[in-house]
């Protein structure tokens, strides 16, 4: 997502080059011959036109369900935030006295990266003096860009906005404001600015973080992802490139552009639109097979931990299809001499059978994760605080009612 290239990524190579979503854009230097399109993969899997049409219908249906659930939550105030996201429908663009470009209260500092469909720029607010990362889009371009037969990139961006509107957690990048002036082609997402980067401490293989740093990062990732799953959100693209680190060392999960929302406890999805090298085995199979979104997110956490510890991917080949074949068929290779507890954790996360794979709850209670820091603390989110307050008020009203009855 947004930030300068960090050392961990430079050591491993560009994650985008290996992991372009089949739904989305292709980064500079992307080799078309190396990773075929969805149609090429479909052909190699022996899928016919009827299967492809069925998948298109399912994709449309799944996205629509996600959006309907999100709209219902937003319309009925079912959000887990202390303060709602600010929505601004007027855009004023200009320059300050120093010639820097401005949008409303924000003064442009510099470009800091690229998001899924637009650039990410560092701005400073003239109201509170804080820095913010603003994702800038052109609505006309989003509407022209097809990410699926029935969807445009605008669908992805709007769904990402809706998801971030219902969430608030210290390990998730916070959406502050959305600027969408119907009279202009510009669309902006104002996000908290995460100023840190992955830290390479010099221990372990080149590019690895060392156990202490990896443990700290993993605890934050698990905490944030458990929160998402508890609120029926599947991230769908967990990988180091979407995990930002503050200057104080806190990991925040970002980029919800391929995320989905489910109702009740039904987290069954179809083929993952995420990044190939982080894709779970059950998501690499032929079209039509459903899988647990939670379990797929958990596999991606395992691949991320493997990268943090060993500085390389567990399964990687020269082509997309060969990479999928390795993920499904090849045994997991872990070097000798690795901490036995850490080996057990990685094997549990990268278990190819999703029904036997470690859950995030089990991961949070694993001895290696606990380490010297103790159990991963449970976050008392806004939903729980409001629920506890409601129960407390009901108990107080009941007690007062009982007292009144006794006096009468």
C-alpha cells in the first residue's frame, strides 16, 4: 500500500511482481509471459465456457452480497467506530502561499507511493497539523477499468471505503475522511499516515527479521486479523506489502481492495482474487469449489511469517500455474536448526488441509507467540464496549424496577 520501498521488500524482491492479483493492475516490469491471465489459467485447468459463466455469476453475486451487507450495516449504524468517517462532498483545489498544491484543508508534501488504482500522497492538515496519506483517484478511470466481467475498479474502491467505515482497531489503518465532490472527477480517501517500515535487524538469513521482531509483528497481525474475522470481514490479501509498521513498531493492516464481508458465520468464498504466492492450496483448485475465507487468510499469515523468518517464499515457481502446483503438491521445506516451537507454528499455519490448519485463536495461544510477552491481549472494541454498556444499563434499570416494586 502506501510507503517508500522498505528493506525487507527490497531483499525479497518486489511482492507485486510475484503477486499481481488476477483482478487488478500489473506493476511496471510485470512479465505477461510469466503470469498468464485468468483465461489462460482457466484453459490450463480445463474449464469450459459454462464453468466460466457460472463463476462470473457467482463473483457478481458474492460482491453484491458483500455490498448489501455493508450498506445495511452503515444504514443502521452497525459500525465499530467511536467516531464515524467524515464525508465531504465539496472539493476546493488550489495552492498555498508557498506554491504547494492543496485540497480543502490539506497541503501536499510529496508522493509516497501507489495504491491499487491511484497514487498515494503525503498531505499535512492545516487544521490539526497532522500528516495524512491520501489515496487519489479519478472516477472516470475507475469506471472504465474492468476488474471482472460485471465489475469495475470503482466497485472495489467503494467496497474498500464501506469496509473501512465500519472498522476501527489499533492494528488496522484508519480511514479518516472521504472526499467525493459530484461536480468533479476526483475521489480521495484520507488515511492515517503510517511513517515506519519493516525493520531488518541483521539476524537470520538475508532479508529475515529475526525471531524477536517477527514475533512482535505477528502478534499485531493476528490481533488485527482476529478483529476483522470477528466482524465478518475477510481481508483476502494478507502479505508484507499490505502490512505497515509505525515508527514505534506497531503493525497495521491496510489495503482492503479485494476484501469481502459475509453474513452470520458463512465465510465460504470461491476462488481467491489475492496474491498468488500467498494463496492457500484450497484456493488454487479448479473453479466451483468453495473455501473458508478465514482459513485462507490464516494461510497467508503463515506465508508472511515464513517470509519474516527465512527471507523467502515457501512456494514459488517461474509461472503462475507452476506456483499453484507447488502450493498444492509440494511439501513444506523448513531448514534444520530452526527453533522447534517456531517450526511447529509454521507447520500448523501452512497445513495444506484447511480443516486441520491452525486457527488464529490457536496461534494467539501458541507458546512461541506468547514468548516473554504473555498472551496476546484481547482488544475491547467499540462493539463490545457498547454491548457492555447496554447490559450495564439494562441491569441498572432492572434493579431500579425491582426496588420500586418492593417499595410499592
